[in-house]
């Protein structure tokens, strides 16, 4: 008899749920680590850009006061 819904062979064999979840977690873990690293790198770049803008603004103000003073 053919099943109406496609079911994973692991489920058909009766693999314990915790083993099945562990397999899924081990598959997803590298992806999430990569996403976290990418997000941290983007945040670092954004923080660096904000810092650079702030420093440039301070320099512009100090040069303006130096020239007018």
C-alpha cells in the first residue's frame, strides 16, 4: 500500500524523536553560526561608520571654530 503523504524514512523506521531533532539541529547549527557571524560583522561595520561620521563632524566643528576664532 502506498502512503498518501511522503514521510521521512527515519520516521517510518521509528527513530526516537530526540535523535531526529538532534539530526535537524546539527544540520541547522552551522547555518545559524554563519548568520550570527555575518550579523556581527555587519554591526561592526555600521558601528565603525557611525564612529567615523561622528569623528568627522567633531573635526569639522573644531576646524570651523579654529578658523573663526
